[in-house]
């Protein structure tokens, strides 16, 4: 089995607007994510899965300049990730099907994890 990372891209938003979602809407959204991730876990393929808040810092360049990030001009941001195991890239893509990210016109990037020997 190989490791793959599913990277969840969604529309850029502020942390304030993210926190304005009603508790009921957040609970309904989390139920969808838990069901989808639970299906992967039930197959013994889940390694880890986390969501990310919109705020953070970006460190860039040789001078290691620290700015508020992700960049304000970004139209999309990484909203979270899942690391899983699959026989190959095709199976990893199949496991990504049904992700709740698609309901919000988001996208899921499926990438093999590099193995260093």
C-alpha cells in the first residue's frame, strides 16, 4: 500500500466569516465529513485527517519574511487534508469521491506521498 495526501481546496474566506456559521450548520457539515472520513477509516485506510482555520502566517524567501497568510489575494486556500493508504493513485482518487468539499464547489488534490529511503 502507498500513502496519499488529499488536499482540500475551497474558496478563500476570513476567520470571522468562518466563525459566523451557525452551530446547526456546522454540526450538519461535520456530520457529512465524519461519515465520509468514517467510511475510509472503516476500510482501514485512514492515517490522519485535519481541517485548517483560515488564518496563519507565511514565511518566504531567503530572508524568511513573515506575513499574515494565506495571501489576501488568494481566491482559494487549503482548508484541510487527509492522509490515507491505497493500492495506487486510481484507488486514492476513488476514495476521494464523495468528499463533502465537492458540495461547495471545492476541489480535492490527490498526491502520492514521497518515500525517502
